[in-house]
C-alpha cells in the first residue's frame, strides 16, 4: 500500500516537472525559429519583422513600469529618441553594439530627472509631465541641431547589416519580456502593483516604494533607449523629428493597452497586432492610418480596458498579488519586517522591552530567524497588568453599542488585512494555504460573533421572600483577563478569548506563544489598535521561553486578574491551575487531546476515509482535536486502512506557500523530534507502519500506524503531529471502551449509517465534544468548546464565553421599609 502511495506521488511530481519543462521547450524552439528567420526569409519580411521586434521591445519595456502602476509615462518617444539619436551623434566613434549600451544608459539617465521630478504625481499628472519633459528634450535637440551645430539630420555612418540589427533587436525584445516577467514575479513586481493602488501597501512588502519606482522606471527607459539605438541604422539618416516623434509614445501605449498590461504576453500581442497594422497602413495610407490609430485608441480605451489578452485583468491582478504574497510569505515577514524593531503593546503605546533583550522568530519551513521579538520580563508584565487595571472601569462602562462598534471595526480590518494575516501564518507557523485561509476567515466570524455578545450579558430579575425586595442577578465583567495562547492556531485560539473578553467589558493582557509572537499577539494588537481600542484595554507582551515562567506567574497571580484563559498543553495548564488555585483566581483551561474516530461497520467508507484524513492530518495533525485514534470495526478495518494509505500517498508535502501543498512543516524542531521519538518508540515495541514514519527536513511524513498498544508512548500521550493509530475493534462496545481509555476528553467522532445509534453512543463517550458523521476537528463561534478530564476546565464560545468572562452579582432593591429583628 505504501508503495502504491509513493508511486502515485512520484507520478504526480514527474507530471508536474514535465508540464513545467514543456513551456521551456516551446520557448527555446520559438527562439531558435526567430533567430534563424532572417537567414531564410525574404528581405521585406525581415524588415517587417525587425520593425515588429522594435515594437515588442518598446511596448514590453513601457508596460514594465507603467503597466502595473498608475504612473502612465508618455516619455517613450524621448527614451527611444535619445537612444536613436545617440547613434547619430556618436556614429563612428562607437561601434553599433557599444552604441546600444550607450542608448540604454542615455534612456536610463534621462528617466532619472523625469522620475525625480514627477514621481510624486500619478495618473494623468504623471502622463502630462513626462510628456512635457520629453517634448522639452525633443525641442532642445532640434533647436541645438538647427541653431548651434547646423547639422539637422545626421548621417549614421554605421553600416550594420539588417540581420545583425534583427538579432540585436530580438535580444532586446526578449530582454524586455523577460524583465517584465522577472519583475512581476519578484517582490518589486508586487510592490509596483501595490503602488498602483496604495503605496503604504508596497511598504508592507518590505521595499521602499520610491526606490522601486525609480529603478523600474529607469530599467524601462534603458530598454527603450537600447531599442532606439539598435534600430537607428535601419535608416541611414536620422531626423530628430522622426527620432523624437511623439506619435511613437502614443503608438507604444496603444500597443500595450491593446494587448493588455496584466501579463507579459499582453504587450507582445498588442505590438504584433498594431505593428502589423501600422506597417501596412502607414506605408500605404498615411492619413487612413492615423484615423485607424485613433479609432483603435478609442476602442481600446472604451471597449477593451484590459486589452485583448487581459479579459479578466482585475482578477488576474488580484491573483498575481495573491501568488506573489504567498511566494514572498516564506521570505518576507510582511509589515513586521518593515518595523525593524518589533515592540510590545502596552497602554496603547508600542514600546521596547525595558531590558532591550529580544528573541528570534523562526520560519519553520526554512529554519531561518526572520525577525527578532522583544523579550518582556515579569516587571513588564506587571506594567501591562497595571495598565489594563487602570483602563478597566472606563471601558466596562461604555455603552454596549460603542464596544460592539470597536469590535466590529476590528472584524472589518481583519478582513481587509486577510492577505497579510494569512501570509504571516505561513511564515511563522508553516501553515499551508488552505489552513491559513480557513483560520483567517473563521476569525472574522469569531470577532463578529463576539461583538454581538455585548448585548447578551443579561441577568435576571428574581422573586424574593422579603416583601418589597427586588432581586437582580446581573452579569459584570471580571476585570482583567489574562490570555495565554498556543502556536498551532494562533489567531483563533487568541481571538476566541480576546474578542469576547473585550466585548463583554473586560480589559486584556495577552501573552502569545513564543513560537507565534506576531500571529498570536502583535498582529492582533495592530488590528485592535486600528479599530480604536482605548489605551490599556488590550495589552500584548511577548516573551522568550526563559522568561515565560516569571511572566506567566504575573499573568496568573497579579491582583488585577479576574480570569485566566489558557490554551496549551495539559502539563502547563496543570501548573498554572495550581498557581491559580493558590491565589483563588478563576481559570479556563483548554488543553491537549487524544481524540478518537469510531467507524462502525455500517459507515460510509468514503466519508470515514475523508474524515480520518482531514481529522488526523490537517495542519500536520497539530490540532488539539486531531483524530489520532481510528477505532474501526473489523469488517471495515482493512479497506479503510488501504484507502487511507492511498489518500495519504497523494498528499503533497513541502513548501507551505505552494497552493498544491497539503502537508507543511512541523512548527518547531523540538516538536519534530518528539513526533519521531513517539513513532520510533511505537515501532520498537511492535507497531506496524502502514505509511510514513520518517521526518524529512522540517517535515514529517503523514504516518498511519497499526498494532499500537498501551505500552507505547503514543497510545496515551499526545503526539501533536501527523501520526494516527488504527485499531480494529470487535464491536461498538469495545470502540467506546477504547475511546474512553485516555486521560483526555476533548473531541470525538462516530461514523455510522445509523444516526440514531450514533447519537446514543455519543452520550457514552467521555468527551467535551462528539460529532456524529463528521470528523473530530470542528468548531463554531457560538458553540461551547472545551474538554473534560485532562483536556481542560471551562468553555469558550457563545454563551459559554459570557459565563467565562463575566461574573454574576446579586444586587437587590428594597422598595419598602424592611423590619429587622432589632427593630422594636
Ligand atoms: P504550551 O503549553 O507549551 O504553551 C502554551 C502557552 O503557554 C504558550 O503561550 C507558552 O508560552 C505558555 N507557557 C508555557 N509555560 C508557561 C508557564 N510556566 N507560565 C505561563 N505560560 C506558559 O503548549 P503549546 O506547545 O504552545 O501548544 C500545544 C498544546 O496546546 C497541545 O497540547 C495542544 O493540544 C494544546 N491545545 C489545546 C487546545 C484546546 O482548545 N484544547 C487548542 C490548541 C492547542
């Protein structure tokens, strides 16, 4: 079975590789055909091809900068012209190939003053200014030629053969198209697209927008200058009026727009279409050509705003942005890379850790520390607590609508920043795209749901045994909520406590996991800061493993703390619960799990396989609800094992930013070592590996074990990785007995063709959550989420969140004079 899975994976990889190679083979064949064209074609066709190549080079070079931005340059004729005219000035002194370099340099140099003068202006302003400047250059050259040197029109003395010019232009055109492709795929390309709409967004990508604009504008101008220099000897006479003809600018722009600017192929197609038209019409019907050009321009602008190659340009641009973001996610720590010094968020201010110490934040896929995070100590935690305590009264007294407004705004900002948030999950935790998209999307709902809680913390009016007394049982915020969150679903597990706690009128001190200080903490702070939480209402402190004990101590024992909301391992939860007990603090604990899926013999096998694959291996099994135990009735066990192995064999493991990837890296090397140790221990004690079993770099293969016994570590302990044990069972009773044979009790699932029986069996499972005919991994914002036994205490979600983050107070009103025993 393992072999068939591997073979399927190998086949898949080979097909992908071949598919990729086919494009290269086609490109190489096309280049060879283009290169030999002038040696076999008649002169007229070579001349025509030569003109078309120049058009392709110009249109592609123009698109390089003006395509993705809103900086529509009308200086194409000037850049092309200085390149072309340079030949006339330097003719004889420089060879033709050297003059191409000089033309490129002249174009780039001219672009610098144009760019520096005009790069603050966009759209029509930029177009007008660049046009004006290019006209200035044109008239200066013409004036100089006719009045100073008296040499209007110079004979180019370079006798360059048509074929040589063709090859030179072919190289420049290819360079322009390749440059357009490379720039688009790079961080710069993304920055340029972002500059089109929002320069700040470009900065988020870790680039300086001005630098990118100037550099790409200069590259675009250099390619146009080189084109001018290359084609100049096609004529024997350079007329400055021709070289600097503004019509060239319009023609180039129409070509680019006609073909479409959203893909590098767009300007090529546009140049070929319009280039052919112009060669045919311009030569034969000079005026008719102008009319045709005008009509085409109107048609392009009105009817084909995205060009004939860009029907779905908007979507494509969005897709491009998305792809680039994901490609960058591995390497660029987004907005936070920009902020060279990450800071703690205390009392509404971003500030350094007073000790100045920092700790590394590591990308699990590359193993690189992509940034450093401030390491708060106990004293800083105390300051955060004090700030939260000071902000408490005012925040809790705000009208529900005001608090709800802030929380709803946070949901909006969350959705707006969805791309950044998803990318950060990939960078910081190795989340594959599906997981990142799911988590970020879910959180928007979660925050919105929390906003509604502001109206739901209702109490009761109760009767009294004393006449004239009215009893009110009212819900009040607990004060300061300490939130300590883990790394596996940093947004959800942070926000499911932070958002309701804030909505219900508490203030919060949040300490994210040291593995996810940005996703679990500082990004959340950014969103709520922008949403307008007042200073001190949300405070985020990050700390390293060395300080966590001391910081955690303050988070639990500080006098201001009303409730501790902890999500993490059972061992840490137990320690914190002991501390909380000593200080009489309420604590909500969401801890580990060892969740089973019971598959009964009447189950839909296909559903069982899918539920097991998703439940056991989504996010590499690093989920508290992960279905790590499959308890399958004998008659189905072999078939289920075989189908699951086959499915696991098709899951692509690797780069989490690749949309095809299903299995990303394990979040930390310690975790990876623990998973391997669990599997090795099981194998040494007699477990059989049906598939997987090994780590590869930062990844761990999806692993299915059988013959797992209570002597093995992975039987009772949480592995927290992509490792599932399949155990055949005699009947439902044995399945229930084994399901309950665990120190945990978080989630469970039963898959059966008899839903009524499933519901009855669900009640016999000792677990906070049981899903019938579904996987174990499922949560909804309004559902009471939490475990029993070693999986925790208390609940999050919906009404349970109201109970967790408010306390009930009894207030009574005596409406008539009461008589006490001491009254006479
Ligand atoms: P962990 O217990 O190592 O850490 C959780 C959090 O506690 C982190 O923020 C960490 O910095 C902090 N912490 C560690 N020691 C502390 C101390 N002495 N005082 C105060 N804080 C301290 O867990 P983890 O490795 O981050 O997360 C994985 C675990 O979380 C797994 O066991 C998983 O099952 C569990 N988990 C449970 C749920 C749930 O809802 N039940 C959800 C997700 C994860």
